[in-house]
């Protein structure tokens, strides 16, 4: 070890170049390695590092991971694992630490689809973070010593060196993201918090802490119950059918794979199944989810017949047995294959049978051993079946009347003249007055306007047949043209962009949540295929003499005020779209040349769905809690 303690060694001329070459592809095409260079990519850096710590924990050598956002804006991740090996690699003549941090390892997430999980592959990803950091410092505690090395944009500044003694072991990485690569280098506490909390749920027993030294915030996540607590959390505010979630944990014989499932039923009508493979959220589903659904269908139908609740030929549908279910299906496997548009669909075909077998066995036994719960679950599915039949009848009636499939567009819709859907967009506008302004200023060739009156139907409490009878909902369905529910077909959409334009206040936020929840539950494909956007109306208009500036955030306003100087500056705060005249609305929010649009992601819709449940659900204390916790947001939005 002592040969490592040479502190001063700067003979790096030739080697610097090799390292640079080695990591050059990452700096040249960062998107290939971390997805993007926007705020998502930035936060992905932390995930990459934390994943290594999680792998070390899954290997059984680490139980604590801490993430710190430092005052200078850098981020530190620390674990109490074995520490990256510090010994010198014979062939390369360098420490393993340096190799892990400077060599691109095969299997980058956005590269060839290889993945890492507790299989000795860890260390992958660290070199990417290193390449994309202005500076990075690695500290390894191992064999009684503290070893340290620093890098600038991936280039080691000296050899790994011993800088002190310790009785602990572990790895600590501190990095400053490179602001010449990233659009923003400001870490967002809530984004990091969300992912760390998810990881704590998915990997029970691990303690994960987050600390923000900029704001003086910190939290610790530790869930002994793992995904069981995750399911409880997802059901917060809902009336659940079972006392506690059903939990299945199945480890493959050779110990290289694990299937963990927790599920619970509530008295609502949605199906929420969150899938994970190797801690990655499989939003596009995959074989693990198929296996789970297949088993649920089989077990509930078999048991329903056995209890004679179901008659001979009577069969509950897949939708019936999943109505009101909240499930987390988390699998860990060697060499996962990820497919689909966003590479979030698990493809390993054996996983379907593996999951299905595990569920049939465990859930079957559960129903035998818990006859009261078995009855509740089956009766719940039977109720769903009856309601579905009624909805079906209502729907076909509506179809006969031509209400939904009719080519008669809603009267309130101001359609565009262009016929190619790829070029068309529709603005869903809150309120008749803003709708009127939008109709006046739009470019009628490709922009359609659909004003919505007041708050649309409370989708939480309504079953499908009621939802589809609501005027505002019907207007949207007919205008979009892509159908609804099972029949939804993005190919048939009449617009490429569906843009929600709501006021920048609490009511506006509320209406947006309602819209997203409706899309999420009845046309998830609309969001999945990236057709839904949120318009960005300005919050302020600043005017000084002839100069006019619009600001879209508090920060932007503060910066602009500074720049323009306060004397003679007129600051107008827009509370609603209705306060803008038609030229202002066009310039700031609707003109494709200047406007900002936010594309709505599936996770935004899931979040909306959750908030919606809290706001509209049956638990007034939770609603109050939500409003209290979000008082800051409410304040920011509506001064
Ligand atoms: C705090 C920041 C992120 C890590 C380890 C531990 C080992 C390791 C990491 O090895 C090289 C290649 C395959 C074995 C493994 C230590 C085995 C024995 C490790 C981290 C060596 C990588 N002793 N902890 N990498 N492997 N934590 N946290 O990065 O052959 S990375």
C-alpha cells in the first residue's frame, strides 16, 4: 500500500492525453451516456453514483448512503461499503480507483443496454460523472488508510495518495458538474429526494440520507418494510380493503435474482401498478408486469369458483380483478433486457413465468389462509365487473347516439383550418374570457382553441360511464379524435400538440391537475406518446420607457429588475390569462417563435394523480396537510 502514498507526481503529460481520449466520447456526446444535458441529465449524475453505493449494499457490504449538496453547489455521495479497491493494477500500473474513474466501462445505460446490479459490475458510471465534472474528488477508506485523488474534467491531477488513517471503510465522491456541458448545474433538492426515497423503498433496510447545506435541510429514509411501505404510501388517503398489503418475496435458487411484490386494494377505480427492474422504473411495463397480471387473473378466478361466488362459466376480466389495485412489482435480475421507446420495458421473457409462478403460489396460499380477505377481494372484483357491464352498455348507447364517435365537433371549439394533424395544435383554455382572447389572437391556420368552463368533472369519484357523460370531457374526447380508454389510438389524433393553458395561480394549477389526471386515467397513451404540453404564461411584465420584458419565474424577474434598475420601472404581475390583451397573449404564450412549452411526462401525470387523490379524496385531514405543506407553493403562485 505504501507505494501509493507518493503525494507529488505530476508526470502526466502523455497519460493525460490517453485519459482525455478515453473519456472524450462522454464529453463529446454526453446525451449518449446520461440521456441529456438538461436538468434531468444533471440529476442523473447523482443517480449514477448512488447506484454504485446501492450495488455495494445489495452485495451485502454497505447499509448507509449519504448524499450532500454542498454550499458551493457540488455534491457528495458517501457509502460505508468496502471502498473501491485501491491496489495497483499490474497491467495498467494504476490504482483500481483510477481505472474505475477514468475508463469507460461497457454497458452504459444509454449505450448498449447492459445494466449493473450487485453482480460485480459496479463502478460503471463513475467515469461518466468524472468526465462531466469540472472537478471530482474521490476518497476511499480501506485497510486503515484514507486514500484520495482529484480530477479535473476527468483528468487525474496526481496519483491516488494516502492522506490519513481511519478505522472505517467506504467510498466518498464529491463532484462539481461542468457548467460548460450542462444547461443548468443547480441541483434540485426535491428531485434528488424523490429518487433517494424511491431507492430506500426498493431496497429495504438501507439508510439513505439527504442533506442540503445551501438551505439547511436534511432527511433520512429507511424502510424496514420496503415496498410494503411504498404501497401504503401510494394508498395514503384512500380507503383500503385489506389491513395490510400482501407481500411476496421470492429469491431464485442460485441467489442471483429476486422478485418482490406488494399489493393492496382500495375502494377507488384505478389500477396503479408500478414496475421496477433493478431499481429502474419500468414505465412501459414488460414481462414482470405481464406475469403479475396473469397470475392475479388466474388466482382470483379460480378462488371465486371455488367459493362459488362465481358461477361455472362466469369469468372476471383482467380489468375487474385489477380495479382499485395498488401494486409495486420489483424484480432484480442478471442481464436485464430493456426494450420499448424509452427503454423502460422489461424484455426478459422468462420473467413472466417466474413472476406468475411466484404469485400463483403465494397469493393462492394467502387466500386459503385469509378467507375473509379472499371474500373481500373477490366481491370487489365482482362489483367492478357489474359496473363495467353497465358502463359498457352506457358507452354503446352513447355510441349509437353518436355522442362520442360523432364527427360533429363541439360548438365551443374554434378549430384550425390546416388538415394535417402533425401540424395542428389545440389549446385547452381555462375559462370563457381567456378562451375568447385566445380565439382572437391565435394563428387560425394551425391553432385550435377549446375553452373549458370552470372545473371539469371530479374524475376521482366518478365511474367511467359518468365521466364519459360529462360535457367538458366529451368536448375534449371529440375534439382530440383519438378515442378513449381501451380504444384510444394516437394515430387518430386530430392534433399533434395538446396544450393546457391555465392561469399561473392555485386555481390554474388545480385545473391542470384535473386535466392531467383525466388524461392519465383515460388516455395514458396521449401522455406516453408525448402529445401533452403545458403552456407557460408569464408571471410578470416589466416596463421601463419603451422597453418591455416578460418574466416567467420569480428568479427571472429578480434578475431582470436588477438589470433594468428600479427607478421608473413598472412591474405588472399577471394573475390570470384574462388580464392580458390579445397581442400580449400571442407574444408571450402562444407564438411558437417565442413561447415556452413544457412537455408533460408520465411521471408528472402520476404526480398529478396523487395530488388529485389528496385534494379530492375522502380524507380531509390529508387534504389539509397537503395544503399546509404546499403553502409555500400556494404563496409563490398567488401573492
Ligand atoms: C460514494 C460514491 C459511490 C463503490 C465499491 C466496492 C468495490 C468496487 C465499488 O469494485 C471494481 C470490478 C470487479 C472487483 C468490489 C470492493 C469488490 C471488493 C469492491 C461507490 C472489483 C469495483 N472490494 N464501492 N467498486 N470491481 N461505491 N459509491 O462507488 O472486480 S464502487
